[in-house]
């Protein structure tokens, strides 16, 4: 498995740009997979600078419907006409954040209906093996009511504004060479719930490598040491965090697991 971070909040490397968002290019099982697209076309520019060709990406996975993970999708569709785009239908919902009683749209929109893209979009409600060893987990079990702070996130359900339950969230699980790789966008459902779901659905096999944002903030950050004690149950060998994990969250992780934790900044590359 090979991974390149095309977009993250943090950038390291001449010629690259960063933005609030996340996008990974994953090469595994003979497929090229784009996991999220950041919020603009910046991930495409970075891919070009890194000599990564996105025109032959096979699979696009959108972890949830926020602008900082799906905003670059239309730019991608302009350069790649063959990839299949996987997401949950609720990712197209009207997603809002509220600050000081002011609503801010934080979803994403396309200028054309999805039917205009030659059947590129595949909307899923249930778990799906999209190719041998490549699994999309659409149903995230709730084992614990996590400490993740999602109080500012809302979605319009018909005419009603409700707390976003993040029923659009999914994650990617890849099994290759007796290793398991998990990719998450923001873990709004809680990284522990995601890890436990992956562990259960992967036949109680260890989840050796975990990539993505973990939404460590607020109450969760204050109780992080106690929270992290539960990570030991999943056989994690390495964590590659980014985006909404936050710099404070990353350093707390790094102090607790100095040999296991890395930050997947824009331009980061790893082969495992």
C-alpha cells in the first residue's frame, strides 16, 4: 500500500499548497483510490507537482458531505471521466454550522446533476466491497456515545434544522498482504466507534494502520489520555493523523505513542 497526502491543513514542501481539508491518494490492490478531495482544486495542483497522475484514478471515496472533503470533486470530474464515485446519499444534504446564531453552509454542491456524469456516481446505503479486498463501511455501529464535539454541526431535514447525526459518514478498509489499513475523514461518529466497527467487520483481525482525521477537540481533548487507553485493543502499529485531529491532538498522541504516530501533512508519502 502506498499513500500520498494531496491536501491537509499543514503543508511541508516547496511548491505545495495547503488548505483546511483532507485528500489522500491511495495505491493498493492494483487500484488508485482518491479518498476525499479537499475543498478546492488545490489537491490536483499538488498532485501535478508531486508527479501523481489523477486522470487514471479508479475509485473516489467521499467520507462525508462537508465542503473540506468534497469541495474539490467537480474539479476532479473535469479531469477524470472514468472513475467511480462512492458516497452515501445523505452526503448531498444541506449541511450547516452555526456560530453566534449565524448559519454557514458547509456542504458541497455540483453545478450539474449527478446524472450528467455518465453513471460515475454510486450511492451506497450499506457496506460494500468495491473490489477484492477494498471495503467501504457505510454502517458505523455505536458502541459508545463518544466525546466528539459535533454541537455546532446541523443538517436540514425537509424544513427542520436538526443536529447532524452524520449518517452520511463512511470509512474505507483495505486488506492487503495480511495487513489492514483504515482510512477515515473526520470521525464525527467517533474514532473508537469506527475502530470497533472495523474490528468487528474485519473478523476481529487487528487494524494495523489508521489514517485520517480524528476530531480531537473540546471535551475529548481534555479526556484524551483515558480515551486513548482503548486503542490498545485493536493492534494498531501506526497512526497517520491529519486535518481535524488538530495540532494539540497530534502532539498528545505523539507524546503517548512516540514510535507509532505520524502527521500526514500535505506532501506526506509512505509505503507499507
